C-alpha cells in the first residue's frame, strides 16, 4: 500500500494544470489582494500624528490648563505633533500643506485650516471637546464647588481610563479586508475537488485506459481507493500549508496565534474539498471535462457567496438567508478561520468544525452509495 500511496502522490504532484490552479493561482491572487488592500488600508484607515502649528498671541484666561491639555496630546503617545510656534512660519507651512492646521491662543482658542479632511475634522473635534469640558467645569465651579470636586475626581479617573476605556470591537485582526484571505483559503480547499474528480476518473474503466490497468492489477481495490484518497489529502494539506505560510510569513497577514486550531481547520477544509470532488466524480454521469467543469463552477460559486469577489456578500446572505451560509462549504470554511482570527470565538469555531465534519460524512456517504450503485449497474 505504501508504494501505491507514493506513486499516487507523484502522479498528482506532477499534474501541471492542477498544480497551477491549486497552488500558483491562489498565491498570485493572494499577492494581488495584499498589494491592493494594504494600500487601501494605509490610505483610509491608518491615523498618523497630526502636524500642527501652535501660535500664542495673547494671554488666555485658562492658559495653564490648555497648555497641559496640549502637552498631553503632543506627547509620544499623543495624536498631535507641534511643528512650530512662530506664526509667520506656521502660515507658510500651512500654505505648503506641511501642517494640517494652526491653533491660535489669545483671548480665546481658535483653529485655522486651509482645507477639509479627516485630520482637520479631528483637530476641530479636539478643540471643541476641550472647550466643552472647560465650559462645564467653569459653570459647575461657579454654581456648586462641592460638585466641582467630585467632577474633578471623575475627570482624573477618566484620564486614567476609569470612565472611558478604549476597547477593540473584537480581540483579533481588525482589518476589514481580512475576510478576502479567508475566502481565498476556502477557494484553495474547494479546488481540492479536482483531485477527488481525478481519482474517480482514473478508477472508471469507461473513461481512461489507465483505469483499466489499475483495475486489472493484483492490488486490492480497497488499497487503491484508500491510497488515492490519502495521496490527494496529503497534496491538498501541503498546498493549504504553503499558502498559509506564504500569506502569514511572506506577506505578513495576521491570522492570530491559534496555529494548531488553524491547522485543524486546514485539514478539515481539505477533506471537505476532496470528498466533494469524489461525490461530483461519482454521481455525475458524463465525460471527465463535464465533471471537472461542474466541480470548478460550483466551487467558484460557493466561494463567491463566501466573499471572495465581494467581501460583504457573506454578511448580506447572513442577514437575509443565514441557512445558506450553513450549507455552503466555502462559507463554513471561511467562518472557521474568521472565528479564530477575528472574533477569537471558540464556540463559533466548534460550530464550523462540526458542520465541516457533517459535510465530509454526507459527501462520503453519497460517494459510497454512488460507487456501489455504479458497480451494480455495471454488473
């Protein structure tokens, strides 16, 4: 059986057409995803420190408090970067777009900008927020000094994270484009159906001559079927692992730290794709090209609905027809990775794993019954 397995691995590995679509194409597609999405993320989602000019023209009544506010916002962990405090230089830098705005401090606080944008909106929000709290504190101090003490204590707690604490919506990767990579994994796994179809093809004596030689060989048919299946699973697992390592180590895509569970998901998704291919190869009565076309078209359709071409497609379906996401193998595979890398939700992961197990059993049972009925028809 070892020799059967070894020769089958070599046979599948040397199929250049399958090797391209199974490994080279996903790597190329993943690289294009990285080139496109990393650039979009950098331009639209990253928030660098905002360069400003700070000009003092007079004595502000609460200048000491405002100075402390500015010092905190322009510290190493702050969002502001004060480039100059000279008005003439600040105006020139603003005209040349080297700074985003100028904060003037005289009898009142004011902001001068030369254009509109995200940074200018953030600056305006900062100034308005400060002036709002300043006005609240002044009014409370004038009306009730006792309440002012409590408010100051609350503000101090707020400064230390007591009232307002930054918290990510999820503990995992927050990149909104990460779902495309999960859908890519689903595509790689579902393309494994090609190996299942090829294995069934080369066991069908009505299709190719090599099947006749294999059927008349002294090797047990059970050994041939098992070695074929294990060879396909080995090749597909290696392909999944190579794609994962390329995305993770070469392109730097963050998939979290649950590597063991990710590998389990890769193994199960490989089994889903291969068993689906066996089912297609055995239940479809027709030429090899017909079976391969059906396998590829259905697999790509599943991947489309899992978000490969349009990232929000799976969420649209989840909102309107969630049951479809539970029976779509590509969506289930994508959910398995999504649950680990984004939500860090073991319950969602277990649900995906159980659904994949169920799909493998269903595809395998259909394949076995189709194989038996095919033999009975042949007899």
